[in-house]
């Protein structure tokens, strides 16, 4: 089974993440940050990765530590569930349109973490949520999943739509990348012999 449970506890947060790469997009996310939970729900639903995340953090300070530590822990869980990555497609990309927003995501489950983030928000906040935390989440996710990730905002006027399109675009790209490739037959998708 391609699933994993990872927990992380620091002086600032306590995070538990369970993923099932062969799920249906079921989710149960509770981080104490409402908008972030909404985004994590989108990530699960559109990737078809079952996702359970429970987090408590120092929200009396701000949302930063919780969002970043969820990204770290989710990245580690994805890496653990992927194992040696034999037979997966490895690459994924998707252009996601949501009303005024158009976001492109492309990723490689290469084992080499790298984030290229070309997403600007017209407002500093979505409700009480700092828009800069969207990048912080994806930086932590890509680093700890060993993922090369490019996210580009091609259009967008509304910060909520831009953020949601970003999560959905990454979800769709991730769905393609983690899927078993029936033509690979359990072969590692690399000429190097390791990912």
C-alpha cells in the first residue's frame, strides 16, 4: 500500500499527517487555520490523495509555524508513501482556470527539491490569512517531498481565486506524477538507477 503516517512535534506545533496515494480524495483536515484547511481539502480532492491532517500550533502568535510545519510533515509523508518511486509517472503538470485566475503548476518527483514561485497576490491577506504563507507552504512541501515544483500565475485579480487555483493546479499535477504508469511495469523512471 502506498500510504504513510508522519508526526512532527516541536515547541511551536504538533502535526500528524496520513496520506494514501491510491485514495479517492477523501479528507479530514483540521489545523486551526480555516482558510488553510479549505486549501488542504482542495489539495486532497483534486489529487485523489486521501489526506488527514491534524495540527495544533502557536496561533496566538500567527499562522506561520503551523502552515510551514504542515508543509514539512506532508512532504515527508508523501516521500514515505512513494517509497523508491518505481513505476510512477514522476512528472506532472496542469493549467488550472478558476474564474479570473489561471495558474500553471509543473513538478518532478526527482528527489531534488527546488521551488520556482511566480505567484503574486493583489492583497496581503485573504480574510485573516497572510497570502505570503501560500509560498511558505509550497516551499516546505517541495523541500521535504524532494520535489522540483514550478508554480506560475498567468492571470488573476482575486487573491482567494489565485491561492485556490494554485493549490488545485499543484494537486492535479501531483495526481499525474504519483500515478502508476502501466507501461513502466515497476521500473524506476530514471536512467540514473535512483531517485
